[in-house]
C-alpha cells in the first residue's frame, strides 16, 4: 500500500522503517521540505518526500505530528481526508508540565473523527516508541501495536500494515478505546524515568 | 507484614497466594464467614479468616471487592482505616454493559482518598488477573504490578510486598496515575475476547 506521513520526526522514522520493511511505499511530508527529504534519504525502499500541504498519495495517512499540531493539519487537508484511512498516533499531553490533557471528546482520535467526519480514523502506534519501532522488537519480542477503530476495513488495513511489518497487531476494539490507549501511551512515557529505560521499552500483552 | 483482605473472591485468592509465598500473614474477611474460611483453608501459610466488619489485623488492608461495594466497606470501617495502607485493586466498570465508568475524582483510588482522608491509599494489582497472580508469572516472566500512591512509605510497603512475592513492582507515580492504571485495567480486560487469552495474560513493560 501507499502511505503518506504528515510530519518528519522520530515517529515517522520508526513507523516508516517498519512500513518499508513490509514492502510498502512511503511518502514523507515535512513542515520543511529539507527535513522530509533528509529522512527519506536515510531510509531504504520505495520512498519519496514533500512538504505539508502537498497532496496525499495513497489511501493511508499517518498524522505523525504532536497533538497540538493536529488541528492545523486537519484544516490544511480539509476535504482531502474523505475516504482515507487516517492513523492517529498522538498522545494528548502538555509537554511543558508533562501532564495528561483531558479531552471532552474522550480522546484525540475521537476529536479527529468529529472534525474530519469523512475520514476513517484509526488509533494506533501511540503506545510504541520511535526507537523501538526502528528495531521492530524489544527483548526478542515483536512490539504490540494496539489498534482501535470503528471502521472495520480501516482497522484491517492498519492490522495488515502492522502484521506485515514484523510487529503484532492487537485489536483494541472501537474508536472509543482510544481513550484507554491514550492513557496507556501517557503512562508508558511517564514510567520511563522510574524504570530508567530511556524510551527503549515496550508494553506487551503476554500470554 | 500482616495483611487483611476485605472480600474472599478470586483476586483475594491471587494476591493472598503471593503474599503467603512472600512469608506474610494473611487475614481474609468475607461477606460470608464460610466463604472466607473455605478460601483460607485452600491456602498454605499463616492465614486466618473472619467476616467483613471484624477488626482489621495489621497495617495493610486490601479492598478486594468490586468497585460498587467499596463505598459500603468504607462506611463500615469509617475511622478504622486511619494510618493504614489501603490497597485499592478495583476497576470502575459497569459490568452489566462492560463499559468503563467516568469518575469525577479521576479514579476509584482518588475517590477512596477523599472518602477516607486518614488512609494511605495505594493503587495496585488492578491490571493483573487473579489466575496469573496465583501462578506469579506468565510465559516465564514475573507479573508487573503497577503501583501509584502519594504516600511514599505506603508505596514502599506495597513495593516490598510485591517484590518479595516473586512479582515485579513498577512505580507508576502519584495517586493521580490511578486514572491511567484504571484505564489500562479496563483495556486489559477488554482485550481478552479478541486475544482469546481467557484472563490468562499479563501486561508487561519489557526493555
């Protein structure tokens, strides 16, 4: 599949690395064209780059921006997200105080679904860290990627992307579960200091 | 240490099994004396039983009741929880519809802290399942027990209990993090159906 990333930061590096490993085509749109081109140049596979505002290539868009940039991106792409699988990877956190934000919608993902009603919003990758995505595993175990969505076809698309990239997709239920996924995303970040794991850990459901 | 359990269900069986393995003394108070005595008879070690309403033995109390029974227990033990380490293991879920409850206090643990201001409330064990606690491990890995509390001495007491019982204590921060722990507790339960793991899984932070 063709996947467009909005944003050219560490999470794009991580998820795009896995998507390319799975044989998919990737386009990275950065706020600066140079940053996106530099990241594209680092990675191997079918990859291109551009600037945020360029048209979306393919049916899957990953919003790989911090939460506070999501509204602007939605505004820029108003109407262009209809029918697309829009993957929300954000965690709603005030990073100046490192406190979680409480959203009236319940979660960022549900907020996006309200603002872009034609999009097929999927919450995923918000509980995984960038560096571990590059590696694809921690302690010999494939990362668990928890996936919540209301649109079953969109959920299946992201599930296929995850499973085909050497990770393990876990169906976390409807989009409303994004509330719990975002709580877990914040918790996982908050644990780093005490565990001393330097954002190199992964949350795994073992059985 | 001496640990009193309020409730004689599966979670008491699980946590008490680990506490006894760690060499601690356990008292189980059941809503029916017979149920508590039967469970005590199943377990090996320094264990006694009684009925809910009996005095608390020791400095650590585990509220091993469903969320909707917590208020009644707090009423019954009003004043007797002052200075005690009160371990809240609940998840706020409407089990008739299996939907998470939104609490104004942020979490059950914070609700308890408001209702019993003299108690040293610790959130723990709400992300672990009863059967896995009996075993102490899943897939060869010790269970992670996420612990949130504002009172550092109380947190250390529960940390020692957990670490001394063959499990791994993970410091999840202040009591406010109980919100995220309860979200994770619900999410872990909600995943069972799709994963087909029959409440035999554990959530582990691997590094």
